C-alpha cells in the first residue's frame, strides 16, 4: 500500500471528479491520503472531505502566502478544528521567501504561533519551505518540535541543509519533480534514510512524468515511488511498506483503512 502524505484534494481542481480521483487512488493501491489546508476555509474543506471518505485524513493550517489576515481568532479557529478526530497534523505552515507575499517578520510570527499550537495539541507539523532554509531550521530547533514530529514536504535545499534536518530526526518527502529530466534530486534521495522518508504527490501540483503538465492526483504516487525505489536500489513494494509505516507512526493513522 501507498500513503499520499500531502495533497489538496479539496481544491477546486477536483470539483467535477473528486470521487473518481479517490477511486483511482484506491485502484492504484493508495490506502490513505492526507489532504492539506492552506488557510481557515480550506482547512474546513479538508476536514469535510475527510468526513466523507474513509481513506482521507486532514491537516489544518495557514500557509505563509495566505497569512495576511492571520489573527488570534485564526489561532482559536484552528484549535477548534484540530479537535476533529480525522485531523492528524498542523500544516502546511512555514516560510516562503521566494514569493514573499508577506514580510519575513510577519511570516515568522505566524509560523511560530502555529508551531506553538502544534506543541499544545501534541500534533506533528507539515512544513512549507521555499528559499528560507536557515530560518526554518533555526526556528524548528528553537521551538523543539521533534517530540511530536516534523516533515519538510516537497523538499528542496542543499545536502548540508538536508543533513541538518535529518540529524533532528525530522522526515522528508519529495514530489513528482524528482521524475523530471536534468534534476539532481537523486543526490538528496540517496542520502535520506528510509526510516525518515515519506511519499507525497502535492496534487494538483508538480505532476510526475509521464503526466507532467497535467493535473496531478494521488494515483500518480506510484511514479514517484518507482523513481525513489530505483535510486534506493529496493523494490517498490519494500519502499511502500517502509514509507507507509513511517506515515502511520508519524500521523497516527489507522492501519486498517
């Protein structure tokens, strides 16, 4: 079985065929899916989708590019949403210095507040990091999130940054970008211990080859897994088993879904 630990199935991209997308995922041996909120509204939508389908779980949080209206009320709303039995993480949260939709100071403030919420609720966090490696690592180190679990999704950065992350026992996941030509992600993937690796599609974004340029979906997770298994020199089945166990342990998912 596979577990897609990061996608956005509640987005409008799936408005017309959401059920078929989930059916295709099941047919492709994706047994669990975590759909990720990026603000209060989409966090609510993620929970609604998780209520509708047994294999779907939700993560709730405010993305750095959507944090312009973040307030104490936002934090209260997130805390109330987190009570739901199918909420398994706070995310995606983090820093984005590439788009810079908000100032660094504002992004860091919202990031820290949500990290503290995760600590209070004893939930793992799903991190968005774009061109903010030093601040991400510094803040995660200061906030001591390792107890409850951290994953840096759609990982990017240097080998040094990755090794610093791995030394903190955080998890790493890669998207369909690793299947593109002329990428050197194999250098990173080769160094990630299997016990710290998760699988994700980040649907509807970053579609793997051979569907690059089209809308992504969880059923395409097998193409990412195939690429990683070849780099690791193991079977897809072994990779699926190990990464699924990692996800089950990190997010406290049900094994019998």
